[in-house]
C-alpha cells in the first residue's frame, strides 16, 4: 500500500470526524434545571436523509446524538442544563461520542406493533381487530388502541375488555355524545349500535437513538353513515429505562360533508382504563383500589370534573406498586382540561366537552397531545414536576442557520 494512499485515507478520516457545522442551535434553560429533556426541533432547511447527525457543544466539545426524523425535524436530548444558563451546539454529520441510552426497539407482529426498551415490553399498538372474551358480543371488537401498556417492572397497567365496561379499551380515544346529520352518534359505547373506532393503516415506523416513532390512521365510524373522522396518531417513545416515557399526538380530521357536534356531556375523549386488579366487579382478578392524584392535589374522592394538567393513577399489580401519569400539553383545547374520574371503576379521561359543546366542521382538524409516564412504585413528584416544567415552561430553542 503506497504512502500516498495511507495519507489520503488518514486525511479522509480526519475530515469525516471534523465535518463542517451545518447550523447552530442555542438552548436556554430558563427557570428550571434541565436533565434528560427530550425535544423535537423544527428546522428551517432540509437535511440529507440516511445520515447520522450529532450536536457538538461550542463551549465544551461535548457531543450528543441528533436524530433526523422523517418529517425533517430533529429529536434531541438536552442532558444537563442548569437553570438560568444557555448553551450553543453545532449540528454536524457523524455519530456522537456519548454513552448510549436505553435501547429502543419496535417489532411488527401479526396482531400489531410492539415497542420495547432494553428488550423489555413497553407498549403494544393493536392493528388487527381484537375480540372480547368468549360470551361477550362481537360488537365490542376493537383495533386502534394501546394494550398492553407496561410498567418498567413488567406490570400490565391497562385492561382492554374489562368486566362491567367491555366497551372500554385500555388507552383509546372516542367521543360519546355527538350529533351528526341531526342524529346521535356514540363512538365510545359500542353497544349503543351507532358508532365505533377502528385502526385504518400504518403510515410509518421510525427508529433511532433518541426516539421510536409510529404513525397510524384510525377511523371514527358512524355505523349508519360511514367514516366521520379520520384520526392520525403519532406515537413517540423515548429511551428511558428506569421509567417509560412516550408522547401520543392525535389529529382528528372531519372527512365527511357534515359538521360533527361534540355535545356537552360528563365524559368522552382520550381515556385510560386501568389494571383489572383495580376493577372491583372483576371478582376473579380484583385485589385493590387505584389511587388518583392530580396536579391540583385532587384524589379519588374529589378529582371528578376538576381541571388537571396531569393525572396519576397508581396501585398494586401482582403485589407491587405501579402506575401511570398522563400530562396534557399546554396547547390542547381548553387546557388544563377537565377530567372525568369514574367513582367506582378504574378509568378516567380528559373530557373537554364537560365545559361545553364544540364542533369539528368538514375539513377541520382537532388536535390534542399527551405525554405518558409509566412508572414503578407510586408517583415520583420530583420527576413529575420536572416533566411538567418541560411542557409548561419549556427550554427555549433558537436555530441559527
């Protein structure tokens, strides 16, 4: 091998390690200490796909992985940024020299799509139609839901066809009291025979060091008139191992020629149905009552029809504590939204129609976003407060081309 070739290879290697900056990104911590804060950053220019990217600190040379997503945005983590400080990073091509986080995984199975963290199950999105237990009518069948959802310790936090409320489906989204073409359509209570919700298609799956992303379409169907709403879900899972963290973004577009009126009612929306061990009418599996705690300090006794920025539901599952905290994003309609907490059954739901009727006109899109924290033990207030601050008083990001 010639000396010239060796020199050329060496120079090429150096060039690849010292790639020119593409742009700079400034992070301003604001009023809070930031630790392992996930961010999705919109860029002003398109970057070449299929490449690895990294953020390099202009102050310290520290490197962080930057994941280019299919929509052209960047998924990054701000690992540590004290309150009142700023830090500027340069975006460069190449793999970051940083300790790896927990490993995310996603597997397409016959019934749906399984997310994992460090090879442990995190959540399952149901693409194929799931049927209720034997003896229950088939009209309770459902797809387009998240079940099971697991705690980091492997406890199943959700119940898909619960005893007593077979029409509730773990993590699911449905309106209850609506008017369409002058008639009532109930997409939640399938036994009413007027509506349902079902999975429609998988739009895409993305994998990377900072996020696993699943995009799907669902259909909200009037059994008499056909599809009324086409809903797009974007699930974004983050690589944490001590707790599980993911975002669920919903966009419901009215694909019909008539307005859908969501009438004032006491429940409906993005729901969570908890463990069968918390269901006191499930005589085979019931062991204990869940404990509710909201951002306003409300509990089982007084949380119903109060406003909440976040809600935690925790209890014993297989003799160990586990739970789920759900945060609403500040740009959600009527934030902080009113919640429905059932007085005896373990389900609760963000229910904006409690505060009055609204509508989705033809071609209009109704958007909502939620962040889910699945945890062991009871609610971790330090972690909850950190995540809440990330949403309500977020890191300020400035992209400098």
